[in-house]
C-alpha cells in the first residue's frame, strides 16, 4: 500500500471486456500456471489464499492451472484433477475466492499425454505416437480409438464438474506439448491413419474433443482453447501451420477465445522458451497473436485473442492492445511476483510494483523439483495464509532494528521490519547496496537482477529506512548503540581454489570483472548453480572463448531445464564447450592439464589463458559469537547462515524481518 496519494490511470488495459457473457473488469488476466499446491490431486487451502489475493489485486480473469481429466494424466499428487465427484466441492472455495475478489474464473482442462510417466499412480502414458519427449522418459502408448473416446469422456466429465463448481468457462489445452498438441504437431505425431499426416488429419482428434465439449456445454458457455502458435523446434509446429490449424478449426466449432502461447514440453530449446527467462528477448512472442487473430477471422462469430509471455510493465500490455494483436494480456510470473499488480498500475503506483525479473528460480525451478511454487522477489508467494500481507503501520511496541549487510537478505529484512513499524537502520560496509546480487546484475544477460535491486532501494526510501554505506559494524559499536534487535545478513566471501601444481584460479567474483575479449577462458565449476550459468554467458558475450569444466557427469545441475535448454542452445551457437567428469590439475604456458574423474586418465587442453574456479563461498558469520556473548538479540539471514543463493537469502530476510 502506498504512503502517498495516488491518482487513477487511464489505459486501454483497464477497459472492460466480455467473452460470451463473461463480464471482465479490465483486459488483464492471470494464465494457468502450475503451483504444486495440490493435495491428493485436489485443490487446497493454499490455492484459495493464493488466488484470493491475486483476484483482490485487480486482475479481471484467473485461469486455473491444468486440471487433469483422467487417472493416467495425474502425475505427481500436487497436480489437481476435475473428473472425480469430490472435485466439485474441492474447487468451490477457490472459485468463490476468485469471484469475491471481483475476477472471473475459467478452468483449464487438460490431458498431458506423454509428459506423465505414471510412476505415482502406476499408469501408462499415452501419446499420438510412441515418441519420447526426453531421453529420460519411456515411449508412450500410441492411442487407439477406444483410448481417444476415454479422453473425450474425461474432458466432458471434468468440464461439467468445473461448471458445477461455479467456473465461468472452460479453456481446452491444445498447447505446450500436452496430449492434444501431440496430435497437432508433426514433431510428436507420426501416425499413418486418419489422425496423422496432413494438417487436417492431425487436427481431427483435438477438434473432436472441442466439438463434443461445445455440443455438451451449449452455445452460451464460454469455451476457448490454448494453443502453442510456434513450437520453436525445426520439426515442430510453426506459426504458419498453427494459423492454418485455427483457420480450419474456427468455422467448425464455436470458440469464444483463443489463448495464444508457444513452445512444448520437449527436452530441447522449445521447453526453455515456454517460461522465457531474463536472457530471452520477448519480441518474437509478440508476433504470434496477431497472426492467429487473422486466421480466426474465418469464424462466424468474433473470437477474443489472449496473449502471454514476459509482459511485465503496463506499457508492454498497452502496446499490444493498441496494435489490435490481442484483446487481453496475460501475466503469470509478474503476478506471482506482485499480487497487487493491476491495482498498483491503475492507481499510478507503478514504481511500487515488485518486478518479476525472469530468474525462474522460485517458480520454474521449484516446479521441476515437485516443490510448491514461490518467488525470489516475493517470498510470500504460496504462503499468503501463513504470511498475510503487511501494511505500513506503527507497531504497538516499535523496536530499534539494525540490519548488518546490504545484500538481498539485508534489503528484504530491513524493508519487512520497517513495514512492521520498527525503526530500522541498514548498515553496509561497502559503498553500494546489493551485495553479490549487484555483481550478478552486472553480468550480460543477467541485468534484470538490477530491476529488483532498484525496487528494493526505492522501497527502503519509501519506508524511511536509514541506510549507512561505507560503514563497518563491530561488536563494540553495536554494544555502544545497543539496538533492540540485530539482523546479521553479512553474506559469504569467495574462496580461492589452488590447483595441485600451485596455480591459483580466479574466483567467480574476479572472473566477472575479467577483461575477457579475445581470451580463452576455462571455468571449473563445483556448484552447478546459477552463478556459473551467468558467468559463462557473460564471458562469451564479452568475446571470450569459453570452456566449462565439471567434475560431475553434467553441468548446471542446480538450475532448471526451463532455462538450461535455451542456455545450452545459445552456448552451442557461441561454440562454448562443456567438458564433464574432469578436474583441473594445473595450468602453465597455456596448457590446462585435466584428470578424467571416471578413470583417472590425464589430458591437456591447449591455449587456455585464464582459469576461473567456481566453488562454494565461505559464510561470513564473524559477528555471531560476539552478539551472543554481548546478550544482544539477533537473528541471521542468507549466506552468513550457510552459502546458498538469492532465493533463500530473500526468503530468510523476509522471515527475519517479519519475526521481530
């Protein structure tokens, strides 16, 4: 909530809209996105709190995450289904919470096909053809007509249950490499019967599902499809082919809206473009909805066009609406990061919007690990009931709080404590805020970390936090000040790595400042984490020839395939080499000597100018014992507790500030 007066903003994004009788208060919607909040395949109280807050934040429409239509597409127990009778009562509280917030609720119904391996429910995955989506998966069963009828029945049963639960409409999933796209795409459909080959044949089954739904629901129920207009794979769907599909489908079934997305669950660059991270330019995605709108003109009735992906600021939404390319703009991660996004835009408080930075660390990475969704910049995401929104106020017993360290943990702790009404001082011994996150923001293709640092700085100013830069905190100084509470957020320090021959490699921090143009640089990584990803990209962007060396059997193992699939595609284009199961033994005269960790054999890479070693840093907790001995109340947050990453630092900073 703002501490200043605000004024309403006039924008095409805030104009009302209707889709087949569903009244929408503006043109902003929250698209379906996996949360992993489900419990035993049904929505939970966590879903209710999460969606209630975003509906109250001003969004016009919430499309609920993929609702499974059959047992053999359930997957993990956190995924929700809609075909069971008990689904109706389980969904009603979620629908009611969305409606109470003033938003409409549309249920996305889906069979995921070959993406679901079936280990949890001991089922067999189905697909258009027996083609795997990744090397780690089994080939699915090629579906026959009996299987197809079961899928149709599951969609009908699920749609009926969702309407009984109060949903305002249905979104049928034709995209993202799920079952119906597996029929549409030549990448996954190699059939030689009536359901494969030509565009018309590949469309046949998805169109049957849509047609049966429309017949069962009647003309007055809002029904649309979500499609991947471009698969970003040389053998997959192209925009031209998707336009042809919509041109064929629109006259045959009454679609009230088409939700234009892209990409597929395919272990290639396609997967990484689906949740495009901070390194990906969104410009190509902006070309998709307009072309689909042209194709949908073959419909006898107007079809609303919805668009999605990396719309993060109001100006981007306005530009698309004013171009006529789409009628509604979808923001998922941006509203995970900022539940009050629309309300803040409307009231002229854009500078208070907590920005999505496209890091994929709390959302995509958690989803891949089957952990509940959260957000690096918004640690409350997924904990809305446990951690209610803090309103700037004066605490009944305001305390003097000293936060030591101006990295991500300290920034979040100071702001959260100030929102609780405490008198807060943030002391940073260097001359700038941000800690090692500021270093990351200085790397090419990682600049969007700077968006959060700029927001965090504005937030401190708005809340009246006293910031002291270039000031060292010591035990004696804190004893003299005697604050009521200290938050230690002193981070961690880089650790140098010495090779067996005595060569001392550069640290990650030193490597980030290296004048690398034209140099041949080797990066040895023992962390598999985001810092290495950012460093290698930066060096290559600066003109270095880069070789990544890993002692493990893979690279970047602590990141997510939602980013590494596109990262590795870029690295291939730039000639970045990855040498796994290797460790460096020595570097002299350009000869980098390596050991094969699998068998002990030795080898040499010629022409290496510098070696950077990324190893875990060492926690800086030097003040901990002194504070305990002095009897000063304190808590700790971030890497000074144990070295991890910014996701954990911001989370612990928030928890520390909230607990005071």
